[in-house]
C-alpha cells in the first residue's frame, strides 16, 4: 500500500533508537525525507547512515536535547519545510507518589508535555499555510491505564493529551491531522532495563523474566519498534483525513476493556 507521502519531510524527535527509530525507518520506507534527533551523536549518525542505506532518502541528523529550548532551536534551525512531526522524548523516571516535588513535575512537564507543544506551535503554522500536515505524538498506554510508579509520566502525558484533544479539532479543517500513539510494552532499551530490574527484584533469570513479561500480554509477546513504526507511518499517511485527536493504543490487547 502506497501511503501517499513520498517526497514529504518529517521531523522525528528522539529517534536514534527504540520507538522513534522505528517511526523514522517506517516513514523512510515510504520515501519520506527525515530530520532525526537524539542527544548522543554516535548512535544518531549510525541510525542516519542505516536509514540512508536502506531507503535512499535524505536524512539530516541533529544531536541535541529536544527537551531544552536550546536543543529545540538547534533542531528547528536544521529543518526546512516540515510536513510531518513525530513528537517523542525519553520518559520520566519511576518513583513513589509522596516523593515527587514541584521540580520533578516541572521536569516531566517540560519533557513530555511542553516540548511537544512547543514543536507543534513552531511547525503547525507552516503546515496550515501549505494545507497539509500530520502530527503524531508518542505518549504511553499509561494515559489510559495508569502505572503507579510512573506518576510523573501519567501526569505530564495526560496534560499533553488534553492539549491535543482541543488543538487537533482546531487545525483539522486546515489539512493538519493530529493524533496520539500510545505504546504498551515494546522491545526497546527501556524495556530491557525494566527486565533487568525484574530479574534483580525477583531473583529470576533473564529467560524467566522475559517469559513472565510475555505471558502477561494476550499476544504472548511484546511489540517491536517495527510494529510501532508501521502504525505511526499509517497515521502520517494521506489516508488519515478523518481520524482527529484520537488516542491509538498499541498494546497487544493488554488493556482489558470492551470499548474505549
Ligand atoms: P528508548 O529505547 O530508550 O529510546 C529513546 C530514544 O530517545 C533514544 O534514541 C534516545 O537517544 C532518545 N532520547 C531520549 N531522551 C532524549 C532527549 N531529551 N532529547 C533527544 N532525544 C532523546 O525509549 P523507547 O522505548 O523508544 O520510548 C520512547 C518513548 O515512549 C518514551 O517516552 C517512553 O517513556 C515511551 N514509552 C515506551 C514504552 C516501551 O515499551 N518501550 C512504553 C510506553 C511508553 P539519546 O539517549 O542519545 O538522547
């Protein structure tokens, strides 16, 4: 299926590894030129090279912390016309509800709510002028089903979700389609470190920890960055004109509900 986005340009934030990389690869496979970003230059350059080699698209790599004003300025300076924005950044650390102070919330809000909002504000006006744009915000399954120890993430992402719900409906009439993509467990470095934590906590082997984790999902396994990227690319496609301000959960059915 040709998604109708060949020749467009996407900014995919936090994309040297994991879900962001999966999205960048899937868009490149559709002929989309890219601006990719991460803090670490080595992994970022390696990913840029791999994408160019696999798909022959133009890739601009900008090493910067997307959650800072300076980092965003550096990324935006490297961007020409951006048709597709995929918002992503690292998630806030786990913890316990009475321990989080104002500074912890401010940091989480900066990373996972105010950064995507700043990039939307910077890039959506150009999309509106040109009459076509797509925005996908990578949030988390924790928006629908809270994870206690990730209270900073639950809070900041809920704030972004509220902003997107209202904004998506104000820009869709101008050709800009904005939605959120909610990952459940996917096999990335982040999950590897959580598996290590389970092994340590429960005194079990890696195989046992992985088997336990997989058994907890109705599919019997967790998602991959490739699965995630494919859905993201579809949400950035020319076919997605009437899906507005939605929260698309990609979790292998882990969220147990009949509807919603
Ligand atoms: P990951 O494998 O750890 O990859 C994170 C990527 O983001 C790396 O390329 C990293 O590169 C980059 N990055 C992190 N912080 C950055 C920053 N401040 N500025 C620029 N780049 C940054 O993580 P992931 O599993 O793909 O997760 C992506 C997002 O989805 C996170 O917000 C995570 O909380 C959320 N999520 C993931 C899962 C899951 O199962 N994987 C589930 C729910 C939610 P550098 O370190 O070099 O910057």
